[in-house]
């Protein structure tokens, strides 16, 4: 875990040293876990993030960031009914390409991976607490995804994105669980 956090901080430090735009923002996230049987287990929440843009050309840039995600709510599982709370730290690295540019408005598409590390995933029911990272899920998750966005007056960025987890989240290799996230966000650029 320490090596992952150090690598993430170094990556962000290297990109931010030559970045032209920085951003701070957040938004809504709907995070699902898709199981072998096709069932989905959605949780809603929010995220906050800091980003840095490295403009390679006028139309193409690389965006890296550090994202904190919280998802939670009430869940009704087969033998478990209670509350779930997940805390995750992510490092997104996206390629961003402008597709429309009027000067004040820039529409773009983006795609790339995100490395997530689960800080905590707990469920409670009455006086019983389950730590899912010790018993059910692996804390490390790699997702790939993309989306669309709009920069307004180089001050505000609106994005809609989707990520799909390429790693099996289960501790056991006998079953399979992948994550799928939909995000809506606003970032303030400076």
C-alpha cells in the first residue's frame, strides 16, 4: 500500500511540475459490482479530486489526478441487511482530446485507466460489523473508461464518465466480481 501511494504522489508531482491547468472538484458517482450471475449491486456516493492537465498540443493533453470516493447506503443481501460504507483512493490518468473549440467553450472526449485502492469497506447490521476487504473483496482495483466533457471559459469543467473494472474484486478466484462506475462532476480550473 505504501509503495502504491508513494508512486501515485510521485506521478502527480511529475505531471504537476509541467502542468498548465490545475483543477479541484467533485461530483456524484453510482458504483456497481457486477457478479458472475449478472446481478448488480449499486451504491451511490460522491467524490472529490484534484487534477493536473499537461497540454501536449492545442487539441491533445494528458490529465492525471488524485480522487477520493465515498459510496454507501442501505443494502439487502441474501443473509445480510444493513448499511455499507466504502472509502477509496484513486489515481486517474486520462488522454483528453478536444473535439470542439470556440475559445470560451471546449468540448472534449477522454479515456484511460484509473488505479483504485480501497481504504475501507464495512457493513453494519445491528451490533455486527463486517470488513469486506478482509473477508470478501480485494482492495486493489484497476478500471478503464472514458467520457465526455466541456470546459467553460477555462474556469469550469463539466464531465460525464464511465469506468469498468478489469480486475476480479473477489478474494477467491472461484467467483468473479467487477466494478462499474458512472460519474457526473464539476471541476474548477485555475
